[in-house]
C-alpha cells in the first residue's frame, strides 16, 4: 500500500472501528433482538429459527421462569438490554404494563386480536390461549360423576382424590382470577377447605397427569394442553379431561403473550417479531404442534380442541388485565400453608 493511499484509508478504518466499538458498548447490534422468554426452549426454538431464516434478524434469548424475568425487567428498568418479553401468563405482562415498562404496540397489531386476547392499553397481546380444565381417571370416575363447579371439589367424597400444583404459575394465575371473581374471603375459604379435604400437592401439571394415570388421585386441575401432548404420543393414556359448567371460574382461559420493552432501541424490529407470532403459520404451529388455542381467525386448530366459539362460551368473564395481582395471591397461598 502506498503512503498516499494509507493516508486516506487509516481515518476511515478508525471511524468504522470507533462506530463498531461504541455500538457494541451500547448493547445490541443492528439486526439483532434480545428476547426475555418465559416459554420453554423446546417450544420456542422452531419458531425462532423460522423467523431468523425469513427476516435475517438474529434473536438472542434469555430463558427463565416468567415471574423471574418480570422481576429482572423491573429491576433493570431503562438499563435493560431486552427488546421483547414473551410471558407464559397474562399476570406478569400486566405487572410490566402497570410499571410502564412496555411500549404501545402498533395499532394494526392490537386490532388484529379480539379484545379478550389483549390488554386494554394495547401494550401486549396474546400469542396463544391456555385453558384450565378438570382432568380425571375414567377407569375410576365416570363423566356423569364429575363436579360441574370448581367449588364442588370440597365435597367429602373427593377427599384425598384431587391433585393441584400450588407452586405453579398457572395455578397461581387461576387463584388470582378467583380472587377477582369471588373476592378474597370466598377464595381463601375454598383453598382452606381443599387443603382440609386432603388435596395432594404436585410441583407442576405433568406430575398431576402421571399421578392420575398411576392411580394416586382421581381428579386433577391442570392446563388443557398437557394431556393432549400425552395423547399425541399414546392415545391409550388412561386420563381424560373436560370443562366445568359454562362460565365457571374453573374454566379460566389464560394466555401466553408478548410485549415490546419500552426502552428497546430496536422497537421496529421487535414489532416485526410480534407480527410474526400472530401470522397464520406461527398460529398454526401453536394449534397443531403445541395444542394451544390460536388467537386469530382462520387458523385450523387441533381436532382435540373445542372450537373457538365454544371456548368463549365456557370461559368465565375475567379480564386478563386483572391477573397482575400475583403478589397478594402468593401471600394468600402462604397464609393458608400451600407455599
């Protein structure tokens, strides 16, 4: 290289190097998103691969429990490197929305989702629906015997025959919904009665279904899709499930959902990711591979799921924004000795 050429190139190299250094120091490079994800890696990975392949936008993921990630985002505040928060339940999204940590989504995103699958302020939308159900062992309990209301599980005939998962976030969201629908007094009374009736504790939903199959219990309170995944691998798995009576609080329809972090420097790229999760192909994945309910019209759900119209008939009247008061729910569960 001649001295004259080097004289012109060196300043250019220094400027480019300085830009790369300062950009790296600020965090996320152009064309990359940081996703805080409360959903499992095995479930999310196929969609991330498809999004990255179609858009060229890289997605760096931090996996953890939804509640842990929500706490982290609150603590990090404006210093957070996260662009997106994908939650397992509506409660944690509500916490961040109330804390002012989520950006307003594009109107076309919000308008593409039915009101029951988004928050009122337009800061987050559902990506799929997840219903609470009553699972049972058909070899020991007939459908005709099943209680029609959640409150009926305290009947002495079910003593020691029911399983639940008090430490599980889905159960805690269900109790939060009960508190909003019934009030604290009635909810606490039910929890205490269930405990006295010998309801058995499990760590999460999957062990409840395994306990039903093994004969440890006869009834359980999981989310709907766990049994469908068992049935996909073994159609003879000896457990069935059904909903309570239409409108009963035991039929809570919660959601997995996503929001864009308010302080993200990559909000337009983040909006693209939200758009992608609401596309027909992504919704089809949730419906057919994960057995969750799609949240947009025109997506064919699994034949094992009830129709969208029927689901809305069965669901209780609960606003998802009201599920953010998880702290008081946890306090109540501790008070009655379930945590």
